[in-house]
């Protein structure tokens, strides 16, 4: 499948979306709500591109647009640049104090008219829904998008500490604007109004996950997990690799 | 108000435990209690094997579902274009004074809730007010007082 992005030809795989193809080939399409491993959501609208179909072009969201043979795409046309600026402007007005959005606005040379800027708005969430998706993928679904219209937000049911939340922090990790507050102090992690006791790594003694998250993983896998943090786990695996290479190739 | 979990369970067992019945169950519970009790969200979640967050999301999305207790009688005042022009604001002000609540609230005795709706599709009767399922057309300030007194008397007489 041949797809032309910005006059360069790429080989597409069946079933791929435009965003996946672009990411695979290191073509930059700006986006906030797309993450590898998650299906596209088409929420932030920042990944709009101009796709040619016959004599006409149309505006599509790259993260949800399935590619087809002979597709011709322009990711940086005059029209797209104007639309992208508009979207960033709206995001900036919604989250005027967010560092990431401010940087994005600077990068694309977007300045909001001063009379519309209200710096007292202390909002960081752009409602992209990535956190909800991450929670769903974890298999916990503790948070969701609630209310509608201007009152829409991400929260647990009734804003209470949720029994489904395991404090894994996946939501905070995927958030593109750092809108989810997760604090860690004295071996206690606080997120979504709930406090979690943390588990220490058996090697380096670092607090690396919560008891609930570990229990959750164990119940899914059906066996006991070693209490090892990510960094130490990488070290152990690389040691194992070293050993097996030695066995294959002899001493390096 | 105490919520009978047996009632909730009877309602949900009218449906098979499938996700697609979520909204139907929520509507039935809304009809029964005039609102969605907090317990109901978790009972439905257990029964349908759907995350509580999903049900909460749905319950907060639809205007027909309410998470706050509603009064015994729900008064809807139409504020659509036709009703607005024919003076629905007078009705709203009169109700606010009479019941001492703002639109969207419920009286302390739990008798009345007042809501403003955008069009009831009965523009010929403008301005329209609906109490529960009963329509009152061509309303005036005086008629509002009459209707409210009627309902108050009915309650006092144990109906």
C-alpha cells in the first residue's frame, strides 16, 4: 500500500491508521491524545491533516483515519496550519496556566487576545480521555468522563475514593498536560482522593508501586510477583542476557 | 429517605445481566425513586459486571437522570421561545417566591422540584407548565398559585 505524506512515499500496512504510519516513519504530526498501543480517539483534533481524494481534499484526523492505497496527505498546508493554530488557541484559553500547552502555543506562534485570557483559571485538563483509556486498559476502569458540557471532567464516581482504583498511576503517566495530581510521601501515594501504602523494592528499597497494584497483578497472573522496581528489573534482565550471550558466543 | 435495596434489586432483575440494559435500568430506577440513589450505581455495577465509573458517567450525562433526590411532584416550566415571549419568566419568578426555591432545587418538605425546560412541544398552549404528567396551558401568575394550592391540598388530604 503506497501512501504519500508531504510528497514522500511510504509503504503502509493493512489496517493501519495514518498516525500509526506517520509515527512508524518518524513523520511528525502534532497530537495530544494519541499514544502508541492505544487506538486513536480523535478527541484533541490537533492531528488534523489534509487528505487528497480525487480532485478534492478533505480535513481528517490522522489518528482515526484508516489509510488506503494511493492516499496523498499534506500535514502542513496553509489551511492545516491555520486550523491547528485555532485549536491550540482554544486549548490555551481553557488551560492558560498549563506549562505544556503554553509551550505548544509558543511553538506554533499562537497568542490569545489579552481580553480573553483569564489567568485565574487553574485548569490543566484538556479532556482528551487518555487517562480513562489507560485505566480501562489496566482493567480497573476506576475513572471516567462525567457530567457534560462545561461541567465535564474526569473523576471517580461521586469524587469518592474508588474501590476499583489500585493507585497504579497509569492515568497520571499518560496525561499529556500533567493534569492528574499524584503525590508520594513517606511511602504513601495519594491519587484520586485515595491513599495507598507503597511497596519497597527488595533490592534498592525504593518505594515503587502500591500494595493494591501488586495484588491486582498477582491476581491476574495467578502467581506471586517478585518485589522488584523497574530499574532493578532491567538490571536483572540485562545480566541474564549477558549470561546467555556468553553461552552462545563465548567470552566477549 | 431510606432506600430499599430490595426495591433496586427487584428492578434490576427485570433485565438480563447485559451491558446494553444499563440505561433502561437507570430509567426504571429514576421512575421508582425520582432519582438515582448512590447505592443503585454500585448494585447495577455488580449485577451487569460493568465498572461503576461507566454507570456514573452515564447517570451524570443524561438530563433525564438525577443523582439528587427530587420532590414528590416535579414542576416543569417551559422557557422555549414561544413560552418565553408569552411570559414564562413571570411563572418562574412566581414559583421561586411561592416555594422559596430556585429552579433545579427541591423544597425542604420534599414536595416540589422546579425545573426549567427548553421546549415541551406545546407552543400553542404557551406559556406552559407541567406538573408530573399533567399539562397546564396559558398560565398566569394567579393560575400558578391555584395549581400549587391544589397539589398542596391533595397532599394534606392524604392523597
